[in-house]
C-alpha cells in the first residue's frame, strides 16, 4: 500500500516527516494561583491567574508513537492498526462497573480491512489523528465542526466526528482539550467580571445593554478579575438567562453581585470546565443551579454536579458542591386558602397510588411516597398553582425519571447521600403527582427577580 493511499489529505504535507521531528518541548510547571499587583502597587483581591491543567505533551507523544508504528508497518508491508475503544461499547453494557469500563480492552481498527465500513473507519480515524497532531504541533485549536468539514463525505455526519474524537481521547486516556480539539462555543456569561485572555485582551462580561457574551476558549483565559462577585447562577433556559442579563440582575440582586451562566440546555464540556475553573480559583463563591422541574432538568443538574457516562474520561468538569436553587415541588405549591385550585383532597392517596396505572417500578415508588405527599399537603394546606404553571408528564418524561432513579440507586456514590436522596424525592413527587413545570412557573408576569432575591 502506498503512502498516498494511507493519507486522506496528502496535499497537506507542510509538517516535517515524523522521523525528523523535533522532540516535544518541555513545559514549565503550572503557574501557581496568585493574586497580581495592580499598577498602583495594591493587590486587587479579585484578580487571579488561571493555572495550566493541560497534558498536551503526553497526548502528542502517544499520537506520534501511533503514527510511527503505522509508518514502520507500512515499510515492512505489515497490517496497520489504530487502538480504539468506542465510548458507546462501554456505555451500552450496564453490567460493567465504572472500573471495568476504564479497564475495558481496546479494540483495533485495521487496514487492510475485511469490510468497506472498517476501511472508511480507519481512514476517518487517521484523518482525526493527523489533524490533532498538526494542532498540537502548531499550538492552535481545531473545532469538531472544522474536522467534519475536512471531509463531509468520509465522516457522514457531525455526530460521527464527535463520537470518534471522544472515543479516541478516552482510548489515549486524555481529554478532548488535550488533543487541542474543541467544540464550537455554546455557553454564555454575564456579570461584573473581566476575562484576561492571551494577547493582553480583556473581555468585559457585564457591559450594559448586553444579554450575554459567548464564553471564550478556556485555553485562552489567563486571568480572571472577580471584583466583588459573591455567587454564580447557572440557568438551564437561554431565554431566562437573556432576560436576567439584559436587566442587569447580576448587578442589582439583593444577594450582591454575581455571575449568570447558561449552556442553553444540556451543558457542553467547555461550560462545565469553565465553571470548574471558577470554583477551583474561587471556592468561596456559591454555585447555584436553576433548572426546570422535570426529569430533564434534574438530569442537567446531575450532569453539572457529577458528570456523564460519555465523558467519564474527562477531568476537571464536575461541580459536586453546586446547590440546587430550584425549581422544586415546593416552589409550585402554594399555601393559598379558598382558591379554586387542586387541593390536598385531590392529591393521590396511599390507596389510590396502589390502583393507578403505573409501571411496577413506578408503583413501588408511588406507594413509598404517597404517605409523605398526603401528610405534606395536609399539614401545609398545599395546593398546586392553577395558572398554567404545570403540565402532565409525558411517557418519555416518565421513562427518563425512572432511568435517573435507577442511576441513583445503582450509582457509584459520586454524589453525597443527602443530595441523591433529595433528587430521588423530587423525582418521586413528579411521578406520583404526574406533574412538571418550567422555570417560568415561579415568575410574576415574566419577572423572576423577586423569587431569585428570596432564594439567593
């Protein structure tokens, strides 16, 4: 097999041959976390330097070793192979424990291959390896989207690229960032903080008349000036975030100055890593999450706090100390008297919970919680707010809730017992009451600031 057959883009041969490459440069130790003096000689208490957390040299060494092995095999006329453990193969086997997933043996993608599908898979993986190698040598970042556009016919879809990159990173035992591969910016930030990025540029995140700024690449942030910020609020809904950002709530909150952040739904790696950095350099900041009262909202909360199965190989992306601000079942319960609402008498009783059409698992949960619901509703004269604030769970919602409950019951204990029990109780209430609610359920004619002032 010729070298032209192996390389998917032979015209991009600007880099020197691997045999003549320079040894990877030795990086200096990570920058210590220090406060820097200002021009006046005083020390601004809010300015910190972000320590480096990357292991790119290790990733570069592994990639170059793989490429060298392929070149040697090609010269000897031997079979070429790329170690590759798909994250889907370990995720799809619930019998594997987390430690067994990490120790799952690598598969090999070989060339020549027995099928056309494996041949295309080898070519796609080689293309990703080559692009990551070039990015690491040049010190530049490449996005997942750019990789897809290199050869759309070869990859087929953006999702294929995403899975291949994450699987390759997992196989190498590094994170996506260590390959200098990033996703397109998604997260938004608003607040009285300044991000000092490479090139001596300053990003002011709290300018008036703005409803959020795209988070820059984490690799480019060198310092953060927190000023007098006391809290961070992570919001599931982009619309809620933009409303609060436009009204400058981060400046006017009764809880003091704060930072508003959204990942527009399920969080991406960049937003999670940025929040992890905020917490690591300012652990005294209170981190709050505002999500919908539904199974997907709790799933988003759990992703921020303990991560996800797909990105189990990534480091520095979890926030176990994050606090669940709302919304919860108690936020959509009122203590109103005499209103024409669904009263405690209409809530499911213990006997009704046994006769409703639940799945076997849900029925067990319903019976377990029914006594608590009856007591709570009676003692607090609880009623559900009738003004279009709640909706019934869909079948998809119920399946998601049961799936999360299974994870809580069979999980590895990454979250504290109290946190897991809190999530379990809220999920049970959703199932028993057959109710969910958006964040907007707690606002007042579109204004949620009063509710936030009370909670924060």
